[in-house]
């Protein structure tokens, strides 16, 4: 029997409940927690989505998984949180929790005595994901991000086996590109990210990215849905064989371009486009479009994984993500 947040999960159970979270300032929010406990023995898989409340394809796929799967066909247990950042989801606020203005995916593993976001993060990591053997955190491009599907795994510097299994889960998800990240290194940091915090606990975890710009399309939702089912089949929790993507490529380094000033962002490439070293990728100008602040060029042969889809740029914005192949 598995216990999560004082709920008992027994063989044959299938339920979804709202969990309330309060902070010392008197704020209150909640999130849905579900469980499907199979009739057969097997591992525990945690599936989360909606860390950013307007990243819709993963939320839709996670809810569909809950409704479609039955205990009779499952070996092991799925625990899931479809909308981790429910306040963001309900208010249609991208990136941050509107209660305290913090980005969950900059805040993990959180603080049980902190602000609302810090408490949410602590609960999601230590009281939910930590009860699992494996973890998937479904993401998409947020409302101003346009992306090409790929999956992240974290490099745990002291636990090669957790890293190896995480890499395999990312591959099994079946997307065209698989990329690794680390807390410190040459590429983009994953400090504060959900999957990195879980992986540091010794639990294999991945962050697949599918869809974006505020859309929930049948194709992007289905990619997340099938990716999760691939993982379930790979782990022996569902009957069947995972779909294999013969086009899948490993990314050697993942990095982002950032705005050093406010201005107008003009992007010259699209997600999924392959670029060559020295290729002109984008420019950042003043608001009149006359003074060029910065021109961006490809550092190496690479693929464009996502771009900011807005013309306006603010200092500190991530403008583009690039994977070296």
C-alpha cells in the first residue's frame, strides 16, 4: 500500500482529489492529485504537468491518461498531478504563480516554510514525486514560446545509474531530439527545475517539451500522450511495445540566447530548423528598429529547439534555445 499526503492507495484504486495548500500570509490554492493502482505488481510512475499553467498539451495529455487507463490493465501505480500550478492555470498567467509572482521551475526543490510557490515545490518533490520510482514532468512552450519537440534528462554527477535510466526514458518518449542538462556546465543550467530536483534524489526523471504559444492541438497532445504510454510499456506497466522513432538524434549541448536589453526581437529561424556555424539567427534593436543592440549567430552547427514568438523583448528574456548536434 502506498500513502501520499495522507491518502492511501490500494490495489484497484482509481481516484482524483484536490489538495489544498496554504501559506503563512493567508493565501490558499490547490492542485489535483490522481492515482491509478494496477491489479498487477509493478513500479510507481509519477506524471506531472502544468508547472507552467498555460503549457496546455501536457495538461491535456495527463488528464486523458487518467481517464483512459484502468487498474485492470496496469501493473504498478501511476500517481499524477495534471495542474501543478493551478493558480497560473486558472488565471491564464504564463510562467509564474500569480499568488507570489515566482516561477515554479526556478524554485524546486522548494521550502516547506516558504512562500506559496516554495511550499508547492517542496510538496510536489518531497511528498509526491519522491514516492515514485520514475518521474515524467510534461512541459510545452509557454504562451510566448514556439518550439520543436524534444526531451530533457538531467546529469546527476554522483549517480551515473540514475542518469543512464533517465536518458533511456527520454529516448523512449519517442521525440526527434533528446538533450541533457546539468546544474553547472557549458550549456544551459537546469537549476530549480522539477526534473533535476527529482533526479538529484536518485529518481530517474525527464522533462519532455511539446507544443507551445498557448495552443493545445490534437497532434501535440497526442505526442505527450503516446510518449507517456511508451514509458509505461518500457517499464512493463502496460502491455505492448513502445513506438520507436528512427529519426531521433542526441543533442551534445543545449544553450540559450538571452536579451541583454529591452527592445525588438527579430527572429530569422524557426523551430526544428538546422543551422550552420556562423549563420545569422536573430537581432535585437531599439524600439524604433533603428539602433542594433545585438546580432546573434550560430556558435556551431545546430538545430533550433525553440524561439520566443513575440516581437517585444525584455532584458533577461530567453530568446532562443539551440541544440548542438
